[in-house]
C-alpha cells in the first residue's frame, strides 16, 4: 500500500500493508472518511432564532459549520459526530440536538 493510499483501509489487507501507528497516511484524508455516521444524534439549526453571532463555528472540533459571506451555513452532517458543543455555545438557542432518523 502506498503511503498516501487510504482507499484500501477497511478492505481485506494484510497488516503488513498498513502504516504504522501515529503516522499520517496522506494529506487532507479526513474528507475521505464520513465520520458523521458514528453518531445517533445530530444538531438541528433554526434559522429564525439564529442571530448570526457565529460563536458556534470556532468551537466545532470537526469544522462542520461553514461560514459563507459572514453567515453560517448548514451543518456538514457527513463529518459531524454529534458532540453537542455547538448547542452549548449558541446563546440564542438556535441549535438543538435531535435523534438521527
């Protein structure tokens, strides 16, 4: 397996072909893994309550709250793990946690 070849992870590969622990498999590979599937809850955003203070954006450990033209966008559910930090950071109560359907 090449050092930057993450396509083989999760398939039947010999342990000898995987990289050693604590090594980076390749640059920008986190987009390849849809870690949002790990959670049973996800944040819901109510635009009517949002004051666009953007306090939720920097606290997201997975950068799942995009900002475009100084306005927050919809959650990136492909990578959101449902930690709920954004809910705690929102002073307007515009973000709540809901069960995954």
